[in-house]
C-alpha cells in the first residue's frame, strides 16, 4: 500500500493566555508499518475541550503534553489496518488519538463504537462518550438532584452544560442556566426546556439568580469558576452540592487566580464541593449510554454539534471555548 | 429570696477587626421572677469559641447577635430555681445561655449534664459537648479516616484540633499538626502523640508538609483557611477529604477574603470539601460522649483547659483565639 502521510499538530510552546497558532507546529510524517497488536486509525473528528488548555500548559490529572509531542485530543476514527484481534478494518473507534490525521495504537484505551442506525458519528462526542458521561455522572453522582430542587448550570450552552440542564429537567429540578449570549439563552429556554437562562454579559448575575431561584440554589454544576461561581455560592441552600466540573474562567490565566470569595458560605451552609473527572467513570460508560440513548429516542434530550472544518484550524478553534463563541459541542472535522 | 443582680456583656457595636472592649457594654439588671416552665441558671463557665467573632458581626448559620443584646455564648451552669419538671435545683446544665452571670430559660436547647465522678465540669467544654462533637463528627463523618492515611490538622493546639489529631491516631492515621508556637508543637508531639507538628510562624509550611507527609495528604481538618489551607491543598491526594470546620484566619477581616488559590486542585484531585456545624449533630451527642469517655478512661485521649478568671475579661480574652495565645480549650470562669 502506498505510503500514507500523517499531518499533525505538535505542541511547540507552553501557551500564555489564549492559544496562538505559533504555540503549535504543523508537521508531517510517513505512517510507519504496523507491528503485531497494533491498529492504524484514520481520524475523522477531533473533539475540542476546555481541559486541553491545561494539558498544553501543565501537569493536571494527566501529565502535560511534552513540547514537540503530538497534541493530545479525543478523536473518532475508522480502523484502516489491523494486526489486533480486537479490532477489524472498518470499525469506528474513539480514544485519545491526538491532533493528527492518522494514529497507530495498540488499542489500549480505544473503544469500538457501536453502529447506531440513524445517529451520526458525532453523537459520540455530542451526547455519548466523554461529554455525555461528564454531564450524566457529574450531575447524578455528585449533584444528587431531587425533584423540586433548584439546579444552576454555568457555561450552560456548552456541550456538557446543555446536557446537564436537560437531565436536571428529566429529574424534576428547576433548572437555571448561565451563558454569554442572548441566542444561547433563547436556545436553552425555547429548545432545551430550561426554566430560565441568564446572560452574564448583559445581566447582573446575582440579581438574576435571586429572581430565577426564589427558593435558593440546591445544586451548582460548576463549569466556570470566578465571579460567576461566587454569585452562585452566595445563594446556595443548606446542604447544597457543588459539582466541580471545570473552572474555565481561569484556564488562560497568567497569574495565580484566587478561589471564590464566598468560600466561607460552603461552611455556613454545610455545603459540599466535589471535583470529578469523567475518566474515573469509564467502567460505568454503558450505564450512561443506555440512559442517554433512551432519552434521545423519547425526545427528552437534544444535543448540538458546532463543527469546524479542517484539522488545520484546530489551534485557533480551541479559543472559541474561551471566547464563548461556540454553541454545543465543538468538534473539528478532519 | 433577695434580689439577685445579673451582670452581663451586651453587644454595643459590630466589631471591626480584633474585638475591642468598647464593642461590648457591661450592664447589670435584677433577675426577674420565674414564670411557669422556666428555670434560673447561675452560669459557672463560659466557653469562648472562634465562631463568636462571626456571631458579633453578621448573620451566619445563626442570626447575628442584635446590638444591645446579651452576647451569645455556651455556658455550664447550675440550676438555682426551677419551675420546670425537667430540671431540679442543683442540676448542672449547659446551653447557649450567654455572656452573663444568670440566665432564665424555658430549657429548650439546655442539656442536663451527667455527674461524672472524678471528671471536672470543664470536661464538658474540653472533651465532651460542642468541642468534642466538632472533632469527633467532623473527622469521622466528613473526613472518613482510614488506617494508614495522612491527616493534617490546622490550629492543631486549639480545643478542637488537639482532639482531632488524637482521634486520628486512634483511627490509625499518620497525623501532622500545624500550630503557631514551639511549645504548642512540642505538646502535640510529646504529650498527644502527633507524628509531627509544624510551627507556621517559623517554618515554611509547604516544605514542612512535604517532609512530614511523604505520601501526600488524604484528610485536611481545616480550622484556619488562607495561606495555610492553600499549602495543604497543594499537596492533597486523589479523593482527599477536606472537613471544613473553621476559617479563623478570615474572621477578623475587614475586606472580602479570597478563597484558596489552589481551589482548582480540588478538581484535579477529585477531592471533596464539606462544611459542617456541630449543632447539626445534636441528635448523635450520646454516641460521641460514650466514645470520648471510653477513650479518656483508656488514656487514649487528653484535653487541656485554658482558663481565664472572671467574666469581666471575656471580651479581650476572645482575642486570644485569633492571636493564638491559648493552648487547648479557652474558657472563662465566671
């Protein structure tokens, strides 16, 4: 078979502030021969996620991507060659296969994707997979919603937040989203069934929360941190749960960022803040997929894909997450 | 019976920073006649606790003490008159009976204290009651210590902290205390059996934690907040528990205080921060008293009373808690 050329984005520098294209290098290399046990995957879609900003800069729950290494990223791809009995040519798979056109892997951490008739491949990013699991387990395991409680979701028009609010509604909560544009707020209320949405760029968040959460806040699904989290913490109820999913407001910070000024309210209200990372829930992936699939069929949950065309645009497209210009799940079509 | 004169400290102003004596007014009034259902208690000891700084300034988990009102405080007293069938003259009782020599109460929230032969009354402040329960339930319920884990306690030579560390040892943990004086550190290690103690006024806390917690920190019993909590948060382990008991470093603050700069490490390490207040555990008081009494008899737990003589000294004595000049439980002998 003719030599395949693999284009890749490699990390060139630790970014300062927002990503610059010069933080990455566009490289190409010939795809080598497979060895026993390996598969060759042609990547079709790359997931862009806020956590990548951390991977590029520092050790977090995973080691920092090394300078010169292919940038880490979750992809959906198709198996083009296989010398591994667990995968056959034509299988669709997902895994952390990087910002590149081709990946060779021994299959560890790579999942074969079921064929779901009528459901596009990108659903594995928008509804199932790491996004759906983050929303599902973060809300249900950490947030522990009960009917009649009030749930606030920040970055509510993002991939995770938009699912969290809908699951909150399924579980009988009053759901209030916080987002950064009127069209996002309209989508949350009109299309996804949120009870209310707050545009933090044009509204006073504290006053709007007071208005839309007349019984206080029982659950905060926190994606943002900073001033927005502080406004929420000021209005939490006795024994509130704060599911700490992300702190996107600080990911581009170039100086140490203080924790919430209303930290003491966690004590006063006997609240609980708990961090979680989706990969810890990998053994329970099927539970989430089953439930999400059922809700999708029943018309109870919707997702939206925000698709960027071409791997070449990946570095700057990542900034959309921090500038708030995406709605729903941001993916790159490779 | 001759008229009794009741001397009282009443709140005169919302304190700014450390307490000044002028924030209180020393008043006297004649003790009125009892009505049906009431008892008259002569207070013998007043407990001084960090949380009082909050009560004087603002609504917290209890409403702020009103200006002009008798300052709120837990006392141990003796019943001098009773028109309530649940209490008889001579009973020792405890409750939130205030910074005053006498209190009249209908008995709600007042507990009769058992006579424990050979154990002084002040043990109900130093080992049992709200102090013991704070240490016991905070560590066991929120901290969930397991043998072999590492527990860090801040304000470790205080009333609660000194008990927490000892209970941690009973439960098989490695226990490291943080305190503000060499004699406190010596007491923690030599007398109470802590594995190590760090003098935060003379040592680099981060470096000392690194040295004394070679396997990282699994449980933080947090009494202090601020820089000390930040140093601890930087070294927490996967699924660490932070039992949020107090944030004494900020109680005298005159401007908003930021939360911990290492807040994001809660997410990275999938840790849990949970606030608690001892009064929520009132229904389980007997469980704590039974265990603590057993440990006392077995010589496994010690407590220390730091006694101030005379109710007149109460306002300025409260500052000892914030200046760190007390060792063990601070009480006023009335």
